[in-house]
């Protein structure tokens, strides 16, 4: 099937014939979103360089979630109770939202798409709540990528529901041992490698030399990922998402993950805007909104001091 043009995006066939949305701001600046999972799988800069990491063994075959890009974790982050790990939003087929509610466009209006997910009958058996999950994916004129999620309780029985959430973003990095994360120093975190025991981060930028799986709490709205080798800084801006998960499986864990290449961990880092420690509760008719904005700036200062005026203010 040839790509179908819309005013703000094009609909095309992706891997294994799955439908995908292509957003373009210039010849090389683009983003791709699969309707399977509402899943952003690609985000490219003005040089056509891929900024997200997609596993070399990613499986584009439902019901297996796609490994890499930006999986959506809803209605739970992690593996709790009867629900599948990280919830079901990332392995359901989403629809293009024909009548989205008004939402400010953060960029020129020709490169965004509105998607919607509603529960299936099977979903209601495992998580008995009616909801509407709307998401806008917006590619800005400067190449920034914004995901705005709105989750509404549409239960007719008057019951509230509670959920946790994460944008499980995989960033593409040159070499994990050359990367540091700034903005999370001195914060408390829950260590998933130690049964979510609570610790306090030391006062230095986070660097990587072994497996890490931490949920940082009460985090700032901006976090920076400095890639020394590529002289690039990713800036993560978030609203409505108090926590930030930092994850890299390292060598041993990578070998146990079937849809991740053994060496993939060297070139990826997950820094996830999340709401985990304090779950969100919505009464019928109530709506929650969570926003993630990603930008990549060339950083001559990435090897030394981060210029806080440019990035973290």
C-alpha cells in the first residue's frame, strides 16, 4: 500500500505490514509512530541521524511489544498483580483520533498526529475500567518531539481507577560508558535491583559502569543526557510526571532478554518520564495529562560543564 497523505502526517505500511504514521518537518527531520502500541519507533534530526534506540532484535509482531523507541507503560509500570508487565497500552492497536479535544500545538501545525486507545473486552476482564487514552505526537519545527497524553476515566459505574505510567524512552548513545545524566543528583531513588529499597543519589552526575534500574523520585521538570563522544545533549522536559526511571541492562541481563542484542546495551540508555511512586487516581469524568518533550542539542560543552542557562533552566 502506498503512503496515504493527511494534512499533518502520512499513513504508511511499516515492518510486517503494520500501519505507521510518518511525521516530517524537513527532508531528514522526521518521526515514525506505529499504531501498534501508539509506539514512537524513530526520531531523526536534521542530518537524518536516529536519536532513539531500536533493538537489533525488535519483534514487530503482536502481541509482543516493540523493544526500543518509546513504549507506553499503562495502566501500570513494572510487573504487578494479574496485569502483564508494563500494562497493555504498548501492545494494543491504537486508532487515529478523528475528533481530539483542543490542545495547543507547540510547533508549526503540519507535523502532528492524534491517537486514541479504548479498552477491548479482553482488557476489561483483566482491568475492569473504561478509559480513553488520547495522545498527540508532535514534531516541532526545531526537531523537538513532544508526546502529550490524556487519560480519562469513562466508567459508567461511578468507580474511580488508579494507574501508574511511564514513557519508556530508549535514547541512542555512542557508548554507554561515555554518557552522563545531569539533573538527578542528590535525589532519593528506589532501586529495582534491590527490591525497591530507597537510597539517596550522590552529588555527582550519573555515569554508567554496570546494570542500573532506578526510579528517581520528585525529579525536576528537566533532565539532561550528555553524550561525550557525539557531542550531543538530550534534554528531557516533562510535566505531570514526578518520577524518572533510569535503566540499562548491561551485558549479563542483555543476554537474557530475547529481543535485545547482546551488545545493544552499549548504545542505548533509558531515561523515562514516569509516575510510579504516587499512583494517579481518577474519578469518573476526571482526566490526567502528562507531557514529555525531547530535544537534542549539539553540545560543545558536553565533555565539561553543562551550560545551565541553555538546558536546565
